[in-house]
C-alpha cells in the first residue's frame, strides 16, 4: 500500500491535517503556487526537510548538450531545462538555541491548506523544541495573480507557554543543492551548471541577488523586502554574499506576544535587459507590492480568483471527494495559465522540474480547449507564444526539407529539444494540434483580432507543412506516411488516422480563415491555387478502414499486427516502456494512450455512432494507459457511446492522479493535462459538449455516481450554464445575446429571459468492453467516501 | 578533381611511384599489412609525417559509455572501440644532425610497393638532407601469416656520396598522439583513455612494454628484438620508459657501406593471463621468430601466399587495371581472414579505425561466401567466433523478450554496440545472414565436424529467434513486422522481403540440419514439434507482392511510398543521410543499398527470371548507392538479367573504391565487403555461380570489356577451374573426385580426366535501366587504361 497524504474532504480547500515526510515531495507539488510567471513549490518555509526545492520562472532555462551515440542529420544538439532559481521562500527560525526543524523536537500539530477561493497557501504548526520550548508558527503564502512579478509571505511566530528568544532569518538563496538524478526519462535533468553571481546587496530590510545562467545567458534578479511587527526590543540586521541575502530579526517573545514578518518577493529576468535595468525592475515591483500591502494583495487575489470561478463553475453532487479533486484541478489550471502571457504552459505548469519544464502537445489538446471555455485570454496568451516561435518553426521545417512550420515536440524557448526523433520530430501531429487549438479558440470566441494577428498565420503555416509532408498517390489519395501519432507505443506509421483527420481539419481551417481575411492572406503569399491545394489534400485525405474487422485501424498496418501478449505480462511490467524495448511495442497491437479514440473525440464528425462504439470496443482491450493522458479521453468516448460507469471510473482515475500520486511521479510536478482532463470528462464527457458546425452542442448523460452536474462555459461573449440531473437538463444563458445550441439533435435557442429544459437522453450501450488484464480502471463506487485507499495502479505518464 | 595516389599498373604489385602527402592516410590503408591477428597501417617507418597512426590487435578494444539524450529499455550502455596499441613500426633515422623527415630536405625518389605474391611491403627512398647529405633508405615489412604473433622489418640505410654518421632508433611507442575527432558517423571514435603501463624493460637489443586498458581491462604486451649488421665502430644502446622502449644504433657509414637492422616484433594480449604470462609469451614468440630469421619468415610468407593464390586464382583479360584491383582486393581478404582464428573479421579488417573496428553483417554476406570458396578455414574461423558469442546473443534475445539468439548489429566482443536501434537492433536480418553463411559453408565444404560443433547450434538458435519474432496471422501467414532490412534508408518495415526470405531459408536449414544430427539436436532440446513449427513458419512466410506494379515491394508498404524527389536533389546532397533526416528517407521510395536486389542474389530461387528483370528495372532508378555495399550486388543481378555493360560499370566502381578513394573515407580503413565484392561480381556475376539445390551452378556471361575470365573455387575438397570467353566456357576439375555441376539448365559432370566445354550462353536484356540523376556508375570503357582520373563519385558507405 502506497503512503498517501491525508487530505480532508472540503469543498474549497485542499487540507492536509498531518505531515507525512514520506510524501513530502508529492505534497510540495500539490501545494505549489503559481501565477504562470512565477512558480513556488510548496516547500516548508524553513527550507528543510525538503523533497525537492523548487522556484521557477516561466521560460527561464539553461542549455545542456544532447549527446548521441550515433549522430544524425537534424538531431537537436542542445536541450533546454527548467532550472531552480533563487529561492525566496526561505524563512528560518531559531527558538532559543534550537532551529525550528520538524524532524527534531515534537511536532504537535501541522496543518496546511490550499485555499481554492482565496488563492493562498496557509500553514500552521505547533512545535515543542528539543529543549522544551513550545511555539506556534503560522504562515500564509501567495503568488500574486494581479502583480505578476510578486509573491508574498506573511509569517508569524508566538510562544505558547514560556518566553523564548527567537531569531527569524528571511533569505534569498541561489544555487541550492538539489537531490540526485533520477533514471526515469520522465523526470527532469538536473546537475546543470550553477547560476553565476552578478550583484548582491542589502539595504535596511531589503535584499537583492542578481545572477545569470552560464550557457543560455539569461539574467535573473530576485529581491525581497520586509515589514516587521513585534514587541519592543527587536534587533534587525541584513547581510549578503553572492548566493545569499539575509535579513535577521531577533526578539524575546513572551506568551501572548508575537512576531509577524511580511515578506515581499519580486522576480525579474531577461535575455536582453542590463544589470541595472533588471535591478530597478525588481525594486520597482517590490515598491508597488509594499504599497499594496499584504492585505491589499490578499484582497486582489480573492477578487481575481472569484472572477475565475464565476466563469469556470463546475459542480457535481453525489461525490464530494471528486468535487474537491475537480476544484483542485481547475485551480491549478488557473495557476498555470492565467498570467503566462505569451509564455508556454509547460506539461507540469510551474510545479516541478518534470519533463525538463517542457511544453508538449498536451497543452494545445488537453489544456487550451478547457481554458478557452473558461478563461479565454489564457488560451490566447499561450497561442500567442506559439506564434512568437514561428520563425524557429519555419527554420526547423526548412531543415527537415519541408514547407511551412514544424513546431517542436518539446521545448521551452521554441527550438526542438527532443533527442529521440521517432517519438519527437516524427510526431508531426503537434502541428495539427496547435491548429486545432487555434481553430477551437476562434470558433468559441470569434476573436477576429487574434485571428488576424496570430491565428491565420498559425493555420496557414501548419497547413503548408501538411501539404509538403503528405502527397497524392497514383490513386489520387492524400497519404501522410512515416509519422508518429499520439500513441507512443506506435511510431513511424503510415496514415495514422488521428494525424490525418486533424491535418484534414487543419487544411480546411487554413482555407476558411484565408477566405475570411483576404488581405492578411495576401500578405502571407497565399493565392487561390494554394487554397485549392489545401482543400484538395483535405478532400482526398486517406482514412484507412479495416473491412474485415469493421474497425478503423489506428494506421494503415495496425490491425495486421500481432496482439500484445497480455496474458504473459505481469503487473510489475507496467509501464511497459520501462521493461520492453520500443521496437517490440511499435510492431504489436498495444496502445499506450488514446489515439484513434482521441480522434473520435476531436473529430467525432468523421465517425458514425455505430463506428465509434465498435472502435471503442476494439481499442479498449489494447489500451494499457501507460500515459496519464489517456484516461480522460477514454472517459469522454466511454460516455459518448454509453458506458457511463466506465467513464466514471476513468474520471476518478484522472481526477485523483496527483492527489493520490497514482503515477508515482507527482514529486516531479503535477500532470496539468490530466488535471484538465477532469474538466474535459465532466463537460465533454458527461455534458457531451462538442462544437458542431461551429455551434455548441450538448449530449448530457450522467453516471449513477453523479446525481447532478452543473457547469458554466463562456462562449462568444456569453456565459452559459448547464445543469444536468438524471431526468432533465436545464440550459441557461447567464449573460449575453441569445444563442442557438444543440441539445442532442435538437436545435434550441437560449436567451437570458428563460432557461430551456430538456429531458436527459437515455442511451443504450452494448456490453462493457474489457481492458487488458490488470489494467481496468478501479471501479468508482457511487457516493464513495473512501479516503486515500485506492490500490496503487502502477501506471505512469 | 580529387588527388589520387599514383599507382603503376602491375599484375602482382600495388606500386606507388611518388609520395603524395595529401593522400598519405589513404595510402596507409592501402599499404596496411595484417594477418587477421595483428594489423599495421602503412605508416612510414620514421613515424612522421603520418595520416593516421595505426597498430591493431584483433578484438583488443576499449569501452566507452554510450550516452543518450533520452534513454530507453534495452539500449546498450557501453560501446567497444578498436584502439591504436603500442606502435612497433617506428624506426627513426638521424643523418648527421638532421632527422630523416621527407617534409624537409629533398626527396629524390620514393617508391612503395605491396607485393601481392610475397606478402611484403617494400619501400625505397633517396633523400638529400637539409645539410646536403645524400642517403638511400630501404625497408621491407611483413606481418607473418605463419607466425601469428610476429611482424618483422628489414631496414637498410646507406650513404650515396659522402660519409655520414647515422643514428637509427628502433622503438616501441605506446599512447601515440592521434589526430582530432571526425564528425562523420562512419569514422571511428577516438580520444579514449590511454593505455596504462604495467612493465617496461630493455635488455641488450630487446625491448618490451606491457600495458593494460583502463575500462575493458585487457593486458597487452609488445616486444622487439634486433639483428644489426654494419661496418665496424657501431655503438648500441637501449632504454625504456613506461611508454617507450628504444634501441639505438650509431655508426659512421662511408659510401658503399650500409647499416642493416632486422627488427622482430611480437604482440600478445589477454583478458585473463597474468603479467608474467604475457611477458613470457611475447618473448617466446620473438625467440621463435629470431630462430626463423628474416629470410626464413620471408620464405614462409611466400609459400603461404602462393598456396592461397592456387585456390583463389582469378584472372581477367582485357582490363589490366581491373586485374590489379582484383588481386589487391583478394590479397586484403587474405590478410583480414586467414589468421583471425575464432576472432571476428571487422568491416575494415585491421586496416584502420573506421566503424570503431566493429564487425557487421557485411562479413557473413559479402566476405565469408568468397572465403568459403577460396580459403574455407578462414570462413570457419569467423563463424566459430560467432558461435563463441552465443551466450551473449542468447542473453540479448532474452532481454528483448525473444527466444533463441539475437546477434549484435555491430560489435567487437559480442555485445550489442549499436546506439541507434532503428538501424541496429531492429536489423534482425543479421541473424539470418549468419545462418546463411553457416549453411553456405556447410553446403560448400560438407564439414560435418563444423556442422555438429558450431553450425547446427547457430542455425537452431537463429531459427528460434525468427519463430518468436514473427507470428501466424489470422489468415495463416507468417509475418515479421517492424524490422529493418539491409537498405538503411528504410527502417521498421513490415515483411521486408530480404529478411523474410532469408529467415525462411534459416528456418529450413535449421530443420534440415537437426534431422541430419538427431543426437546433437536432442542435446539442444529440439523435438519434432519444434522442427514442425520451423517448417510451418517457413512454408507460410509472407512475401508481399504488388499486383498493380507487378513488382516485389521491398516490404509491405514500400511501393505505396512517395518517390524521392531526385530532380531537386543536388549532387552535393549525397550521401543523403548527411543532408536529410532519417524520418524522411524512411518514408520515401529511395534505396541506399541493394535490399530486394540482394534478396534476388541470395534467394534467386524465389524469383522467376522475368520477375528478377522487372524488379531490377524497378529498383535501379531508386537506388542511390550511398553505401559501398551496393554496387557489387547490383553488378551481380545486372549480369544475371543481362545488363552486362552496367554490371561491368558497377564492377569497376567496386574494384576501385579504395584504390581511388571513391567514398572519400579510405583513410579510416579499407572497405572489406566492397573488396570482396570484386570477387563476387566476377564469380557470381560474370561466372554466374550459385548453389542450386546444393549443387554448384554456373551462368557465365562476359561484358565486352572482359575478353576472358578464369577463376578457381574450392568446393567439397575439390578444386574447380572455370575459364570463360565470349564464345565458350571450359570447366575443369583440377583436384578431387568427379562432381556434377550445372551449366545454365544443363547438368554436367566434371572429372580430372577431361575438361568440359560448353558454349557461352547468349542473353537478351531489355533497355538498360536508368539510375537516379547523377547516380549512375561511371561507364567503364573496355580496355580502359586511364590512370587515376575517374570523376569523384561522392558516394560513401
């Protein structure tokens, strides 16, 4: 049985009631704070004990060489890795002669809670020092949504029975020691060259450190300032060295007295700005934060988060534990996305060093659609970042002998950082995924400024890529050979259906957007011939079909492969990629993560309902879910074809992935795509939300465990509320002009005047499909209140 | 125009008439001496100038870590690299105060010749020192075929006009400085950790150095002894340091006087034997060599080589330049193969560090069949080495989840050293290639001892591999998916025809051999069910066929791929793999090297003559010959289908590959497979030699440029001579019992009584197929006497 943190079930809080050092690193991810610009892992204030120290700035990376045993043309030579920057979280405490360290003395009480409505991490601890002094420590920490460069900590200490002398040391620490390197390829790379000091200073209660990275030549500054409130007799001093700035406050506290320190923290970095510019920038940010004050920051934070929940409301009745998990997921989506502002959204957000801090296709497919319907500006910001990397993507396409743009499989700054091309460069679907997110955003927002400035060019350059990557064969069919689809247990396949369907949509979207904006199109060198060539490729796109089996094969050859020998695969052999060579996975029928099933979600229009059911039944027994990206998609299609309990089971797996560390790598950071998968499962799965011919369509259906599902989405300057019970669905337009939507096959018009009520459709499904032995999701009992006791699933992603 | 060394055309010598420093490294490979155990590059005696110093011992390697940007299960972690060991070739000369260095002073004459009948490298130089002293230096060097641990040099110096004082320093030098690293993946890796000294000593004129490698823990000893003959007044001394042993001879020479030094050189190495054992072993070898003496070694050498030529005779009339190239090729095959004795035959022999000194499938497919028919013991030795690595190959198969044995794609010691699995581990055909060489050897020799001790087990363990690698599909066809065939511009293909046909033969050969040796089979755990399962897989082996095009596709999907855009490929973009990403090569119709065409050579029984002609015509326009392994095979099939001038053109390209450095990497060592390809082109191409139902079959045909072709082969303890002219073929049994062979479709019986004469068949071919633009072989003019002026072909391999 895996050790689990103890979280109480509360509607709006992730509340840890006792501290378990075995899962410290995992909780540091769970309690990470971020605004998309700054990320602070939930490390304890005093720095130790620590699972994995982590302070990140979006897009601040170091370079590392990518070595190959046998090189090849077009292999990336340099990788980018997120780095742990100057740690400003540290507030150490000396209680008489003993440092406050929970590993010593006696920890009588320790609670942490992430407040999902306030946007604050709170901690309280009662501790008896080894020398018998009893104190209470409480701290509140926030990373500001409203002041992007700012984090703040309110720290308070008071003696509980006898007077004590306390010394509080508030620090900035650069070049912290990090724990050893993991051999798991999903963990990040560490042991990079340290930051080099450029400046350090203290002045009164203010301290500042400026460093630069050695290879990527990025300059990074961190500054802190303090407000101290306490009894008389306080002494304060400050000092700095190249890697440490320290402000110390010493005072004798009697019971009833307390010392309170408010720490304001500012970060800034640049590849271009000078030392003095960075210096002044962070000092200015500090000044602004001080003038707002702690209470002011708190209030701004609360307002910002509440505004988010208004649009992102998502409630379920019948399963309080899942409700909490859903809110947790949405809150982290908020943290990762809202203030990225033309920066990428990494696979782990800014919660840990996993995957080297890279962004992948997950963001466009699993994160941005949810943000588009709840916080569209965040989606636009991430896509504007993609657009800003177009010159690099064009260069990469040229290097590969292709036209248009070839976006990187994994990156921080825009250059391809994948050192394994069969599952990196060859996974060209990333380009169609970006186009999908662009088209989805435009359809849901009708943001014509975005379309003209960003969207059209992204659609066009990716369409050009497809036109040059595929070809019309002698039978007039458009083939895309030798590429890798989403399922990483297949590679270099011909006519991967997911890829071909999304490329088809990409080509059509480029043609349509070009017609909508002829002037912009002209400036991009598009003529009618080129538009015609996109339409031709889309129209003639080859979608293979296996007539014998009556199923859609994942690619040309997939259904002709030998089935994986599941019978002889033991539970310890999952995830398979750690125990089996890639060559063998690639040539067998075994699916790591939804591929054709994902195509049925994103391109549902290309399949009949019967075909979806048959395909789902075919792929379920082959899908081992060795990736965390899979369960939510399987949930969505399970719901669509009517396997509602199965969908519910997959939903629970997705929702608890990080809270229960099901993949056993939450220490490296949260699985952002999976977190958003909870939203997707509820809204697209049980709500059945799709775009149909540009209109919103719903196909509501609930599993037994959920008695009511309520959600809001924003769509074309409207806010829409959907409220589903077992018997009826209530559609309400909460804000905006009237709008026609689909309820199943019925077109209904919503207005703010009156809600529309429809009966919840009843659906029949065939027998529940089987999963590979031992790989079925845990059955989620309705109204489950089990706490922290799921069987470990041993799957990863 | 590339610079070429100047070789005079001589029947039995490679004769260089002037020294061109620009091609020094290339000539060091051409003039390399080896007996398969020791290899000495043709470095100048005095050590400098030097292209690439090289002294190699077969299987003496150092380990190096194989780094991956993203690791994976089953990736080899450690590579093996041939290393430059203690250099015993060095004899430095001081002439009055000036060192003999041909870069200074005036080189009046410099000639080198590799004597292909004597097995000796001779060098003479006349030189005027910067201070005006005129001398003549001559040296003869041999690596003994009869005393495997021994090399010897006879070195002579004489003044030409005025008296001079000479000092000759004969040395052993360990840890020589090597030139910088190349970025070409085909070059070897260098910059390894140096050898560590264990012992050094000198005694009289004898010196000795013993070292060990740091990571592979191999001990290596080198020793030298000298005989010195000169006028009175000679002084001699000796000294040693950890990396140098030096014997110096000083004397004043008047015109007419000469100093002659005979240097005996012995090498020994072991992974197990102690320091003193190695010490004694090399001293003993020196003692034996001294007692044989220089003249004795020369005589043994001559006898050995002449015996070789008796069986390996191969003469062409009409093209003296090609005749010389053919002898050169055969001589290097002799050097690489004859005294390997249960050691591998590397792709470069022991002539250079290319490909890290690894052995590949080339040896079994391109080298061993030729050795089997000319020097069968050498083929048996190489296969016995493969057999000795069976435990490692079984372990690898187990690691990959397969049964039987999985031999490494590239190795020195037996472990897989390929760090790029799509063209390494996935190239499973290596296993069928080994089985092919085994079956070919057994068929040609009827060596039952070999079959029982070595052959059967190799056939069985590879057959087991195929049975577990492939599977019977629902239609009852045996499929082998996701493997890489010989063409390295395709990878991870389904049902590669070459692989499937050779696997089929492998399975059948295992079944037949098991039935021949039931007791041995029993000891290997073979039962009738297993034999039946091999036969079933062989019988049901899927061989795809493209009905639309009426050609055999290289694999299931190949003919459905887009054709490579040859029109837009410039001459500078070859070899393609240096300028194009692998993913793009893999998904297009472009062939690096004969694949399906090689299958038509090795499994000609599986194709009708018409099909061969159609297939050849289909693949010729797609084959760019970016590998040196291709031309000979294309020549063989071109000859078979009747394109005799084309075959002749390919033959010339193969034959001149190293003499003219056509691939521009002869500096790293000779292309052994290509050298043997000259033999194959003549014997299997123009002689049409095949095995047909276990019998020798001939299909003679000559291009216009060759007026007569004569060759010997040894076959089942017989020696057979074949003599082909434009009009008739004369078959003679020169030794052994009568034998039935095929002349085309006619069965004839040969006996030592009388030769059988048959008319040379006339064949008709369709129009000469086209090659990709700029990739056709140079037209070989009949009776060409052009010297060193071919256009550079810019292709590599």
